[in-house]
């Protein structure tokens, strides 16, 4: 009897894996779910370096690094995917589409390749395709790639669930959108820092509140806590960017009971327009935020902005904002005090979760360079501790002020922010010049 042994992936000395071989382990798979690798050891190091550059938002450098690998190994799906993502965030969408299509030809089972292409297919991303597809067909095709990625078992499948949630919301399919949130909660995809931040933001709010959020990291974890954990379901979370999509704004109005008084036809008619008097582009979301606040005031419904919302978004309401922790409360009348220090102290000392042992975190499931590094969220707590320290100094409670500085250093040190650490320790020592703990910390982290 003859026994035939087939070697699926022969080992080579200089090459990690020969073209066409499938691999579900190793650095390329861990990074992006790449199943077919064709590079040598030196180029693998280049890919790892390019990956770090990409997620440090050094997009031009990442593009150059990926291009070098793609030139040497034209069949490297990872190199073409890296180029696609770099081009995408450099706002060169035609090149992003071309590179991702090439990556898809080379490795159709790579999870990040599927997710990035699904992203580019959605009409709201603005990428033009060679194929003549209407918006509905593009969303259907986008969902087909997201669904493949969502069922992959790779951590990046979380990104696919978020993409599906957005697409289903745009298509007006709320029940399907909710299923994606349940999947995210079941798999516990979010880093602890992200989940804690979402918890802390929601717990800051008054009953039946509306909170305006900014991006991925201050929105989706809140939705998951509400849908999967049943936490603070009385709160309406409204992502400002999503208000620019008429069908999503309509869902917020009809199904999530956000007080929007515009009709469907009025929502569809809204377009970005340049306001020459203010010298800025006015988006549909600007009108809708104002409309929601106006209607909420009539109902005496509390309204907040997350502290992660950009300051230029808050400029129209700056005289009506009171900081209450990780959220700005919008008041009905102008206020002299911009901080509710009692509320800040209560939230920070009694309600908020903050584990300073795990602050240096990324979100490997997220392929976006803009939102993958979640450790920056911890910086939001520094301003609150600083407010508390200044308050305690004014009350001549030096020990409590020093405790705030101590907690601030516990945040800045893991983040590698020696510049902030030095400033905080200088304030600490100014308050208590002979403090041995502060001197020791300064010698350890600043003078080394």
C-alpha cells in the first residue's frame, strides 16, 4: 500500500511561507488575519515596522514602507492592505480602493482585507468604484464582506460588527443593528479602559438624558453597555457624525425617541453649506444638534456633550456648559460657573471606574489608525483631577490635593508622558517641598 503525504506549506530557509500557502498563525495573522504570507524574514520586520508607523498615524512613512515590501513581493496581501489603509487616511480614496482590491485578489479570507473593503464600499465613505452600483447595492455588497469577517473568529471581527451596525442603521434595519451590539457584548471585544470609560460617561448623566458623542470610542461601547448589559437604557446616545446621514437621524427620531422635529423630506434636503459670516462649513448635524437641544429644553430633558467632543463643536454653547465629569451639561440659561465641582468630586471618588494598572492599551480589533489607540482616553481624567486639586488647595486641604496629584502621576507614568509627569510633580513639590515620595518619583521618571 502506498501512502502519499502532501506537504501543504513547505518550510524554506529564507522565505516565511511560499506563495499560495495558508497560515492561521504567526504575526501576519495576528495583525490583520492575513492567511497567505509570501515575504522573507527581513520583509516581515519591515511589515511589522510599517504596521507600527500606521498605527502611530505616521501615514506617509507607513506608505513608503509598505510600498517597498509590495515592490519586492507583489503578491503580499498585507503590503497592499497596508497601502490601502494608509491611502484611505491620507484621503486618497481611489488608490485605497485599488490597493484593497489587489489585496482581496491575493487573500480573500484575510479579515482586515474584508473589513477595509467593506468600509470603502459604503457610499457614506465617498469612495468611487469602477463598478456601476447604486447605493443600495453597495450596502448589500459591503454587508457581505462584513458578514464574512464577523464570522471569522478573529478579534478584528469586532470591527465588522460595528460596520454592520452602522450599515443596518443607515438601511433603517434597527433590529439587525441591535443584534450586532449584542454580538459585541457577548464576545467582550472592548478593552477594559474603553468599557470603563463608557460606564463612567453614562453614570455621569441625569435620568432620561441625551448625550452627544464624537467618534467610535465614545459611542459604540456606550451602545453595547445599554443593549447587552441593560445599563442606563434611559439615556439617548447621539453620535454627532451619524446625524449627517438622513436615515440614521430618522431612526434616532422615530425609534430612539430623540426629539428631532425635522421630517424625512427635510432631513434628506439638508446639505453641507458654507456660512460666509462665520467662515465655516455648516453640516446637517449642526442644525440637528441645535434642533435637539431646543426641543429637549421644551421637555425639560437634560442634555450633555461628551468631553471628547471637539471644542469647535461646543463654541455655540460655551456660555451654557457646566462640567460634571466626563460630560458637559447644557444649561437653559447662561452660567457663571463652568464646573460643578461637587459633581466632579462625587463622580471621580464614588462612581467612576479607573484601573490605572492597564492604561497603556490599544484595541487590536479596530483597524482604524484614528481610533485604535484607546490609552489617550485616560488623559480626560487628568483635567478632572487637576480641578479637584485646585479646589482642595483653595480649601487648604493639602493632603487631598496631593492625593489628586498622586493619582495623576499613576496615569501619566504608564502612558509615558514624562512631560506631564514633571509638571504634576512640580506642583506637588510646590505644595509640599520636602515630600519624599514626590522627590523619589521625580528622580525615577524625570532625571533618569
